[in-house]
């Protein structure tokens, strides 16, 4: 009876703007069931498929709207609202803007409205509309749409993350059944859909990563974490929220292993401290280049010392409403972590100091010796001796003239593979032929890139970790060893590129 009444109300809506007005009134009245009835049923089902619930957000599908955070002010009369009235476009859809005004300030939020049948208008998820006509590439944990991606690579990322978080088998089975979403688009398309310039975002309303990157592991990690928690407040201190995503998925196309060493060095050298990152405003005031790697180190430490259960407790303790999370002081955050971990905060801080001082094997060691059997490749200006040993791949590079600068590429015998954006950025004049690994070197640093992941997976930087064993003869000769974990294969074709 109730469903029929709701249906008749929505069917009676004659314009997209009327539907948004009706929706806002339901929200302000606290009638979440009626508000949900304003949305397309398929979008609601998709939004609920993983069983994730935000305790302070009644309708997950509309979690990015400022409407919900303004409900109290709107009810009290401290804020006002209005809706634009655009004419519907020819394909039966429209964008309706909700305007929220308070204290002389205005926030605008767009809603997509589509016609269903001859009479009914419904609110629609922009991400779901975008994906509707795109073919799906379905993996074990992820279903991808849009531009071509390596679904096996995305699956392997999710598998590693769920293992680190000690997912219960039942929860893991649920993800396998309903899948995380991945919408791969061009950079311009992402900006248009998201409404801001960005490489990508985790759309928490539909549990879909929207990105221009073929393996956006950081945003994928946000979805994995929320699936792991199941029920949580919508807002979390960035120390935990961004720390855990960086610990699991890296950031800026850099592998977690690389950022772990950067973060350890930043903390050990007191470039940034744990206290600097406790308060939300303090964290956001610092450069993300400092805070994200260091926060990832803190999360890694908590996970190693207190286990996945301890990390869960710390994450939830540092979560709440936007107002609450923004209001916490340093001392209040320390108290929250003390209660969650059942250890005095000073003990936590001392443990972190010991953790970062523990030696970590680097992905690139700035030294190494080659045997007489090393493979040799050369150009007019560079010579490289490369030795594949069980302990790692050793490189001796020598330049004939100036500094030793260039790259050694592995693979490159497949003309059928599509363009690789990262490879094109590194070698704009060189056609991509399926190269898998690139070792880029100079007297300042060595960077190892996995072009399948389009990610930096190994790094030695003289600026961060200076040593006399790396560069010799005023930068004309370099010696370094790449970890065997990075997948360099002596059986692949090799190219030396000046």
C-alpha cells in the first residue's frame, strides 16, 4: 500500500525540477523510504550490492550531495534551498541544480534526472548512466568498463589488499559475487563526469573507481577498505583514510613499497612527524608528498603490531561526522587511538620510531658487481653490462661522453598492444611495442617502472639516500642492483635507450 502511494506521488511529478523538489522535501521530513523512491530502482540495487552502510548517511546513493550535511540548518531556517528548472533534453534526461544558501554563501549540486516510461521521472546515478552502454570485462573481484584495462592486474591488486586486511572468507565471497566497479575513461571524460580535474576518484555511491589510469590502485583501495569495514561513518581522519589507501595501493603511480621507504625517511629525518598528521586541518595544510607516504608508514606499523583487527578499531575510532572529525584536537585524537589500540599513545609513538628505524631492503641498491658472463648492450654513447643473479639484477652503466643518462627496456616484441600512456610520457618519439619494464637511470636516481601497472615500482634517489657507491667518474659510470621481486627477466629482449 505504501509503495503504491509513493509510486503515485512520483508518477505525478511533471518536470525534473519538480522531482528534485519532492526529493528534498522527503529528505527534510526524514522520510528516507520515500526519498529512495525518487531514484531509479536499478541504481539503488547497484548502490546496495556490497552491503556497505554509512551510519550517518541514510541514502548511500546520494552520499556526495551537500544536502544531507545541511539538513539541520535547513530545518532550523539557518539555510535555504532552491531548485533550477531547466527544460529536459531530447534524450529524456536533464540536469537539475540544487542551490543551498547560508550566511551569504551558496553551494550548488547537480542532480541527473531521467524519464522512465511515459510519465515517471527518476533521479539517476551519473556513473550508472555512463556505464550503461559500455561492455563489461569481468574478473574475479572487479568488473571493468570503458577503455581497455588488464582485468587480471586489477584482480591481483584486490587479492593482495584483501589478504593484508585479513578479509573474512564470507566477505571475500561477497565481493567475488557482486564485484567492485572500474570505469576507465580519458582524462577529459573523467573531469567531465567528476566535475573537477583529477586522475580518478573512488565513487562511494556505486563502489566504482572512475579513472583515466589503467590500474588506479589507490582509489581501488578505498573501495576495498569500505567493503572490509562494512559499516562506518562517512568521514575519517586522513591519517587513517589516506594512510590505509596509500599503504595498500600506493599513490601518484608509485607502488606502496616505494612510498614506504619515502615515508620512513621523512619520519626518521623529522621532515614530518606523527603529531603533524593527527588533526585533519594540520594534515591537509601539509604537502601530500609528505603526509601520504608517512601516513602509510603509520598504518603499516599499526597493521603489523596490532593486526587487522587493531587497524579496524583505530580506523573506526577516528571516524564520524564531518563536523566531529574536523573538530578533534591532537590530544583528542591521541585519546581515541589510545582507547582503540588499548595502548598508551606514547607507547604507540615509541613503537613507530622503532619501526621506521628497522632496516628495509630497498628495491634498488646503489651498488653491485657483475660477472664476466654479464649480458652487454651498447649504443654510440652508452654501454651497459647486466647480470641476472638470484639476489637481484646488477647494472653497470658507462657513458662515453657526459653523464650516464638513459634507460634499459625489457620486452618490446609485440606490435599488437595498444598505446601505453606512461611509456609515451617517457619516450614520446618511440613507438610502444609491449615493453613490460623500464629501468630509467641518471647520476641522480634510478627509477624502475612496470608498464603493465603503469607504476613506479623501484627507486633509488641520491637526494633521499645519498651514497658514494652509486655514481662514479663525475656521473659517467653508475652501479646498482634491482631487487628480484620487480620482475626483470633475462629471457626478454633488452634495449638500451640513451
